[in-house]
C-alpha cells in the first residue's frame, strides 16, 4: 500500500497589521509584524522536511485583497523552494484574498496549482511522475460568496484518494461570517475522502473519517480572542493510496508568537503586592508552558477577595499591568501582558449580612437552610432541572453541565447577594 504525506494549512493572513495589540512595546510590535511571515517560512521547511507530496492551502493566504508586496515575495520564495524539492502546492483563495484582488505574482513555479473561481477544478496529485490521487477545489472570485460551493463538488470515478479543498463556514460557526456556508451532510454527499477546509480559525476535526472533515485553524494567532489563543500550525496527513486510507492527522505547531489566556483567582491575597507576586508566578508558569515561543498574555482576574477594593482604585489595574510588563521586559522569547481584565468580585461578609436582619439576611438564612437539609436540597435540584427542561429553546438539556445542587445553590446565592448589596450601597 503506497503511502504518501500531505500537509494541510489555511488562513495564513500574511498581511495582518496587528494594530493596537502591542501598545507601547516596539519589540512586541516588530515580532508581530514578522510572525506570520516566519510561520510561513517554517511551514515550507516543515513540509519539505517531512518529504510531503503536497501542501494544501485552504484560503486566506493574505489578510486583504490588496496583498502586501513583502508577503507576496515571501509566498513566491516559499513556493519555489517547495517546487524545487518536488512538492506540489494546491491553493484556493478565500474571502480575505479573492481572485479579484491585486497580485504581484504573474507566473507560478512548477507544481503550483491555483484553483479558479468559475467551477470546481480537479488537479492530479502526483508522486514520482505517477498520479496517485486527485485534489478538487474552487476559489472565491470575490469576497462576498454566499453560495454553498460544497454542493458543486463530485468525486468522479478516478482511482486513489480524492481531496476537497475549500474555504467555507461548515456547520455554521457563529464566530465567523457565513461565507460559502455548507452543512456536514453537504460535504459527505460530495464523495471526498478528506476535506481540507479553511476559514474557521479554531483547529478542529469535524468528522474523523468517511470523509475526514478538518480545519487546521490559522497558522499564526492574531488576537486574544478564544479562537486565536493556544498553539497554531498545520496538520500532517498520512495517506495510503491503494487501497485508500487516511490516518488521523497529526498537528504540528508552527506559530512564532502565541496568544494565551491566564485566568487567576484572587482569593487569598490581602493586598496588591501579594496579588502582584502571585500573578508574576502564574505568568512565569505560563511562559514555561509555551517554552520556546513568545507569548502575549491576557490575564483574567477571577474569584472573590478583599483585594478587589484596592483593584477598583483609580488606575490600579493600569499600574499593576505596567509592573507585570516590567517584570518580564528582559524575557526572551518575550512575555507581554496584553491586558489585565477584572472579572473578580468583592468578598461577601456573611456575618455582617446576618447581623443586619434585612432582606439579604432572609435570603441567606433560607439558602443555608436548603443546604443543610438533603431533602430540600434535592427538591431544589429537581425544580431547577424542571425549569431547564421547560425553558429549552433549540438545545438539549443533556448538553448542560450536571453540577452538584450545593454548588449551584452557592453560585445562585452569591449572585443574588451581590445584586442586593449593590442596590443597598447605591
């Protein structure tokens, strides 16, 4: 069974400006400007080093239709290196880099196939002069494509693996615009063995065979958004060509700068110096977790504690962020605190609430009574489940977390007391 390797990448966004993220740090801004280009260079080296038969690029190579000259020179240089190494490259264009945009590249190196936009094309996948499979693809002719392009794909009778290359919002991800939207059943109906998709920046395998439906995510994180955090890169695919069999794709990190979220519980810190020390330790651990890569960290303060009173003083968060940035100013690769987000809450003085004897005290006593009585606590949980069943709109109750009743009661009590205390102090 002849086996080949393929590399699947998407959403390089080589013109990403990263404006406003680095703030007053020139070294961070410079690293971000270079990150996507260096990640592309690493992708090329990785593909060649793996002895891959082909590189599959599923759209949005550039961040805009008016593509930067430096980015295009990088792309062309990488494609030439791939061609000289005997690696084919298959390219579709997406909503960020549609074919009606400006291009400085007039001629492609041998082995590069850029799919057109008028119809789905089928290009041979070759190895050592023999056709071992087929790649089906279609590009965006313009940015705003609302058509279900997946419906145009059909396998045909040719032997070997058939791969669909498409930039699409499959399954209707709410985080991304509905360009060329399609369903998983649309993709299954086309008869492909593997769908190499682009557009969704979160790495995910939507279907693990018959066919494989895969998003590699973007090559380089672009912001602190949840879909942009964590390791970014490409998938290495092992394919048996006769009979056809795809092994599970293997993720390869290739990003140069990584966006990460650092949640931190403020409980136990009596003052800001103590909180600063704890945050510095947490950030050091985050840097170790992503060793070898520069990190832009979004620190999210959570939990409850008396230190919230100090945090809410004018400019306290700004000064705390500045001190944390300074603590890592000489770190290489760099660790930069992109932002410090306050989601913490003040500690609740339950004894003081009881002593006041007001409505808040009645709520507290009632909740404590529920928690102390197993029968009432069980009834509380049953009532909560009944309300969830009655209030469901378009989602399954089984998808909700099954938290213990006491934990849910404690969270509900805290929220109610927070609101009552805020109203009391207003």
